[in-house]
C-alpha cells in the first residue's frame, strides 16, 4: 500500500486520512500537510490513522510536532485509531504506548466520534 494523505472538512474539523507506512521517508509529507492545514486557518485537526500499518519514531515525531503546533494555535488535535485498536494492539497504538506518549493524545475510534464535541476520548 502506497503512502497517502487525504483531506476533508467535517464541520469545524479538518480531517487528514493517513494510509500506508508512516516512516522516515513519508513523515515529511504528513508534516507538510499538517502545516498547510494550519496555514489555511484550521486549528481543529483530526488525524485518521486507521489505515497506517507501520509507524516508526519519525512518524511519532510528526504526531508530537503536530500536537505542539496545534496547541500553539490554541487548537485541538484528535487521533483516530482502529475501532479495536486498544484491544487488538494495533501497530500505531502499540508504538505510542511503548514510547509512553499515547497519553498526550485524545484518541477516538472513528471520524464521527472524533468530530463530535460531546464525545469523550478513549482513555490513555
């Protein structure tokens, strides 16, 4: 599966769907897309990582940098991990947990829950 980042808007939220491997080669693409979205004035961002099957430390670095950027704009960043991510140990979920940074992110199971203000994130 080739790396791809797609974007849609859902209400006040910009949603970037990420698929493929998030690694040293592809992470600059996601970093640039996040910067482009913020430059366009979107400060509420959802990163849908449901279709990411590999994530290395450079990918995690992009997620942390995105969090920092969004927070500097007083915005909100939410991640979507697969519906059974917490129970089946999806790769991104395991990597974030192993590095001790999963608690930094609000994690949701799908776009609808991530873009609804009344929903609570999955616990860290």
